[in-house]
C-alpha cells in the first residue's frame, strides 16, 4: 500500500473486513454452494435412439452412476467402445444449457470415437481430424431441439471454453475442451 499513511491503511483494512463480512453473510461460501449444487444433463443418441437424463454431480462430488450412464450413451456407436467423458466437457455442456436457458436433451451426433472409428472417418469424411479430441472423450457433436444452430454456436463460442466447430450442412455444432478456436465446415 505504497504512498498511504497509517490512517488510510487502517480505513482500507476496515472497509475490506466490513465488506467481506457483509458479503459472507449474504452469499454462501463457494464450498457450501458447490456442496448443494446438483448438475444433471440429458442426452439423446441419434444413432442408437437411447436417451438418458443423469445427475453427474451432487453433494459436492461426482456421481459415479450418472457418469457411467453418460459415458455409456456417448460411446462409439460403431464399436460400442465406452470411454470416460472429460468432466470439463460435462461442465461446458451444463454451462451451455444455462446460457441457452434450456434443459432440453442434447441430441448427440458423435461423442467418444475409438481410434479405429476416427481413423476410418478421417480417411472418408471431410472435416474429421485424424487427431480429433473425440478420441480422448473431450469432444461432442450436438444440437438442441428448439435452438437454432447459429444460436448454439454463438453460445458455445461466448463461453470460450474450448473449440467450437460449426457444421450447418450436417446440422450440428462440435464443442470440445481443447484450446479455444473456432471453425466452420465447409469453410
């Protein structure tokens, strides 16, 4: 607190403690808020027809059963291989729901992809990266009923939580928890 006299320092400390104390009375602590927070996501896999609404976070911790249900639904539908979905991706999807003010199920075009499925798609389909984050459970291709694709894309980009790919011809938006970047296909 360079340049301040003792009186100014004392006043600043008083104000800080007073404001901090008042805020503590009004706003629950982060730990208390996190402990009471319940996070639920719903998905419809468009390839298998399966639906799940699963609570993946409650009472301050991940819910193993909910995570397993989500991992299973987002499996590679070509090989049935199941892989853990990155928890940051679930948080990003939860944030998307909040930003779009919806609890509609995400329609899933592609979740986890086995290395073999991804290699096949990369060699036969435009817009599929040979090093896709789908292989690590860090990406999902989605749409949301009742929300236009550009709205979903804009909401995902505004979160700045990872990559966002816009595929209007294929009717989906890709979101991942890699580095922040944006693209459209066809470009």
